[in-house]
C-alpha cells in the first residue's frame, strides 16, 4: 500500500516540482509581476487623475510612456539574450550581465536625448510634448528616466536568466509602492503645469527600486558590481539583435498609442484617454 502511494499522482507531482522548481518559480514571479504591477499602475493613474488636471495627466503619462518606449528600444534585445545565455554559463555571468546593463543604459540615454531634441526642434510650441522637450531640466529628467528604464528592464530579464525571478518581482513591487508614496510630494514641490511631478516620481521610484533588488542579490551570494565583459557581449550581439525585432513588435504598440493620442488631441484629451486605456488594459 505504501509503495503504491509513493508512486501515485502526489509523488509524481512532487518529483516534477523538485526537478523544475526554479523554472516554475520564475514563471510564477513573471505572472505575479504582470498582474500586480497592472493593479498598482491602475491605482497610480487614478490617484494622479485626482491630484492633477486631465491636461497634466495627459502630458505626464505621455512623458512616462516615451521613457518606456525608448527604454524598450534601448534594450536592443539584451534582456532576452540574457535569459537564454546566463543559464548556460557556470562562470563569468556577472561580466556579461554588467556589460548588458551598461550598454542598455547608455543606448537608451542616447535615444532619449535624440527624441527630446527632435521634439524640441520640429514640433510647434502648441503641440510639442512639454514634459519631454520643455526646459533643460525636463530634458535631463527625461533622458535619465529613459536610461534607467532601459537598464532596469534588462536587469529584470537578467535576473530571470539567473533563475532569481523573485528579485525582479520585488523590484517592481517596490517601484510601484515608491511611485505612489512620492507622487503627492512631487506634486506639492513642483506645482508644474505639465505633469512633470508624475515623471519625477517614476524616475525616483526606478532608482529606489534597485535598493531592495541589490540587497536580495547580495544575500543570495551575488556581487552587485562586476567588471563588464565587453568581449562576450560583442560575440552575442547578433543573437540579441535577432531577439530585438520580436520584442519591439510586441512591446512598442502599447507605448506608442498614448503618445500619439496626446500629441493629436492635446493633454486633456490624452489624460482622459489614458485613464480609460489603463482600465481596459487591467
């Protein structure tokens, strides 16, 4: 009887879990991240809609979506490449990870700066995106936010490749919580007319979210700072670029639409649209 029980369905499920627990935990952390950040994003948008005018919400969300758009492009497929390559390596994973983060951060910053300059030069004052190409301070904030977005997106996917999916889950949860906590402060301090307080809270939250993520990596026995392995990254760039086309096809439409709507119908119309967009996405 005991032998039959030990070879029954429960035993098979237990063996399956033991053989694949890292993979299943990673998959679970990704699913949890998607669901929980969607809920927090919904709450953030509703809170912002109560603290800002529709015009400010429209411009603020257009700036944040632009950061995410060019941060996604600035990943250059490196995050997906890390998911595939890091599990194959027993040594020198940290160097490839560090080189990928640096490349994405620098590339995203360059893309963000080019976009801000183009918007400032070729859009009229009545239709340009003021939270992106307004004052030099707004341009700097946008470039920093874009750079951080690209680097942290690669970081999240790199932790999946390291089979440490819980790190990216808690980083995204921390970011969502910090955004909500900081938003009232930025609103009071800035008193801006273009929702820059929303962009600033996004950037502060991105920086702050790396603190718990770094602590978790250190506790897990990983070093946070590594010398970038540029040679390995150079060899793997063709693989990363092949991944990039699929990533862009999947991710960019949802980022572009709110920006286009805000440019076409203005900040107020864009703000109303974005609230509805978030509700439907949730």
